[in-house]
C-alpha cells in the first residue's frame, strides 16, 4: 500500500497509508494529525500548509497561481511550501515526505 511520511510539529514522523486520488490534506486529516484545512480544500486559506522535503519538491507538479497567492498568506512560508489540498496523491508520490507548517 502506498504511503506518505508526515513530520508533525513536535518533530515526530508518521508513516500514513495513502489513497491514490485523495488530496494529501485529506490523507493527513484522515490519519488524525492536526491539520486545520479550514476551507476544506478549496484553496481559500493556507491552513493546510506543509513543507515538502527537497528531494520531493521538484517531482511535484508546479503550484498554480491561486496556490502561490494563498501561500503568500501562510505563516512562515519557505521555498518548499505547498498547500496540501492542492497535492493530489498519485502512485508516483509513494513515500512523499512533508512536514506540517506552524499553525
């Protein structure tokens, strides 16, 4: 079964079963990790902000302009920031590593 590795805000890694076709935000939330995702995945907030591990960042589709604009509103955005609601999980993303950004 494919999975993602999520580092929580305390630095603990969680290997989570991932479902192809789900958004990374949905996978994290379903696993019970503390990700707010206030807008429910409509790219209208930045509460599902994650940092993508550098080895993975370049393998993902580039962020659309709407996501980039929302990331400008995120707390402590970095070059490897993404909104997890905009990352649709595929088989090629098995083993993806992300870290939850500050709330």
